[in-house]
């Protein structure tokens, strides 16, 4: 024996679906996009996303020349630097200089490269001591050739540093997402 669904039941189902569709369309424009907690910054030859509650600043020389940009957390304990490099050596040599130029630095074990957005970055970590405060700090650095405009800026040097106590947590929550968001521009 076949059961038949009365036409009025089908009509009610279609009516409810129509109401739900119209309701969701009517309120779709009022929905806010998901807040990722990051803002976008367009720098000299790059774009990066950084935490909204961090402070952006530019590094300059004593003569006022542009050196690079940096982003500081609200506690002034952790900082992320972005530097265009005109160095003509190699990404490995630039990273080695970054991590070992301070005689009090000790290299830490870790992967020597990381690939983000099809770009291979030389990577390294070091533990050092601040010359002024005599407090320890950890540093992680990344260097890559500029695949977009190497004649303009041959390399980019990114590095983060801060208190070793929460450095791994900051690396996972902030520094790696910032590196992942980094895009080369012309």
C-alpha cells in the first residue's frame, strides 16, 4: 500500500522553506565579517597582517633614513620586525649575521627552513642577553629572496624577539601567522 503525502503538507513544507530563505537573505547584509583580530599593513615592498592591539612603528637611522618597520605587543615585551635588505650576499649569510652578530647569542636548535605561500624562508633561533637590561631574550628570524621585485629589494629580513618565558606561545599565536600573512609587492 502506497502512502501519499497530502498536497497541503507539501505546500506547508515549501512555504516554510521559502520563509526561512527570505529571512536568511533579509538579514545576511547585517552580519558582520568574522573578526580575525588582525589588521593589514602595506609597507615598502610588502603587505603583512598584524594583531590589532599591537603598535606599528618605523625604524629610521639617525639621519632619518628608512630602515624597516616593527610591530610591538601591548606589554612592550614582544616585537616583530620587517626589514628590506639590500645585502647582496645570501639569505643564509644574512640570517647568520642577524642571529650571531651579538657575541652573547647562542643558536638554538630548529628547522633551518620554512615554506610559507610557496616561498622558502631561511629560519633560525637564538637566545641572547639585552645589553642594557641584562635580561635574556629569544629571537627567531626568517630571510628570503624577494621573488617579486629583487632589483628593488633583493631580500626581506623578518624577525621576532621577546621574553623566553612565553616565546613559543607568541610564536604560534602571533609570529607564525604574521609570517604566513606576509606578501611581497612591487
